[in-house]
C-alpha cells in the first residue's frame, strides 16, 4: 500500500479529491516552482507530438545541475519505473534491503522473478541505518546463508527518516564493489539533506546506481519523472530496459523548469527546516507518542501504547485526512504511522485532530 491515493478516499467519502488533506505522501508543501506553470503553458503545442525519447533537454539541465556528463543520466516515468527496471538491467536475482523501508524494492524483485532478503535496523537505535553490519554482509557477499547480488539503500530512508553520513555510504560502496556486487542508493528524499548525499561523485562510481525523484522536493507527483545516475555503461544498460517515450512531454518540460529554479529550491529548504522543527515539537508534546528523528520531510511516529496505527488511520480517513499506516512495513510495530510535513495550517490541524482522537480514545 502506498500513500497519496486521494482518489479512493474521495470516492469513499463522496468528496472532491482536492478536499482530501493528504499527509500520506510527502510532497513539498510549497508546491511546484511557479516556473513550472509557465513552462507547461508555453509548451501546449507539444501535446500533439511524441515526447523526446532521449529526454535530451532535461538530461542537459540535470547534467549542468550535477556537474556531470549527460550520458551518466537516465530519465524514467518516476523513479518507480527505474526501480522496476533495475533487476533486469543489472542482472540482480537476490537483493538485500534494509527494513523497514520502501516496499517497491522487494516488490520489483519479485515481479522480475527474483528475491529480496532483509537486514533489520533496530528500533532501540531509532532505526539508525546499521551501516557496519551492512558493510560486513556486503564484504561477505552472503546473507542468510545464500549469496546476494546487491543491496539497495533508501537514503534518507522511508519511512524512518534515517540517513547516515556521505562517508559511510562511500564506505558501503567500497565494501560492495570489492565483490563486484551492486549498490543502489535511492535518494528520493535527499534534496532535504544534501550534505548526506554522495552526489555528484558517485555518478561515476562503478557498480553504483543513484536514484532521484522529481516527485517529492519538486512537487510533481502527477507528472511522473525520476532519474538514475550511474556510469555510462550502466546507464545504457538501464536505458535499454525502459519502454520508448515513457516520460511525457509535459513531464520533461516541467522537470526542466523545476530544476532550473534555484530560488524556489532555496525557499523550499528554508521553509522545511523551520516547519519540520515546529511540527516535531508539537508531535513530541502529544502524550505517549514517540517521534523518530528525521532527515527528510516526514516523521515516523509511534502512537501511545494501546493504540493501533490502523485504527488511527481509519478514524482520520473518515475525517478526510490521509496518513501513512506503517504497521505492515516489516520491522515496525503496530503503532507506527508516517506523517508528511505540510503547511503551517495543515500541520496545526493534524496535531489538533490526532490530539483530540487520543484524548477521546483515552476517556
Ligand atoms: C523512497 C522512495 N523512493 C522512490 C519512490 C517513487 O517515487 P516516484 O516514482 O514518484 O519518483 C517513492 C515514492 O513514494 C519513495 O518513497
């Protein structure tokens, strides 16, 4: 189950989808850059043409942004399309994942006829990424008694919000490379902690693929644009697994305008730094709730003992508010929810609503 399905909720509640308050998908609350609207309007004439199959202009813009060669970049229909293609492109049959984490890595492995095996981060350690254990497993090239072909690191991780240092990720890359295994680093939320990203250097590290998304920080979930960075050879291997024209003309135009708007990016980061701290303080003040530290634009929160995430999710949904029930994510407990950081007004509303439900439940 993924977040962001305002449509099902709207149908159930007989409301307009835009009336649903969505804390289940973590999207920049300031919305897309104003330049995106202008670029889309100016490109209406492109609708009657196929999109550029090479995403040429967007790849040039991304190459300038990251100071790398465009041949290192592959654009996909959201990073989900790239996650789907990776097992085939890299020849991965057994992949290590670090739970609790994003479900699509394991799901894509199963769809490709392969398998995922899991290493678990400790709740007692606030789900910190177990980097030493991870390096150890990669050096051995085996987990649970069987060989593995690679590891995927969600960095920062969803739903826990945890990230390690860029130096630690580099150490993992070295350990992985020693045995010729693959390291996939999903940096879908790394715009919020650039000092922990291994870009741009890692774009040319052998046996490493880095994924980025235009969905979260650039607030373009409806257009489906993501990209991968890897060596030229690996980028070509990945490109060959994608269907033609998978990235729409409007997706390409919008992503290009978004990447080029540095002022909106700075404003978004400033807002998030402030508002994340404010929301954290309000959540911590909710009696019995445990709030995990985060490097992203969401919080993993454990409800007080006696509460179930599923029940809280249901009660909020009935009020037109979506949150992410994380109780089914392997490695979390049944009280775990994930909340996006939204606007000041929205954040105040969710804290008030949860507080009210907790009080009602206690009485
Ligand atoms: C960690 C992570 N990676 C990748 C994705 C996929 O994002 P998209 O396909 O919209 O780029 C998601 C979506 O929720 C995610 O949470």
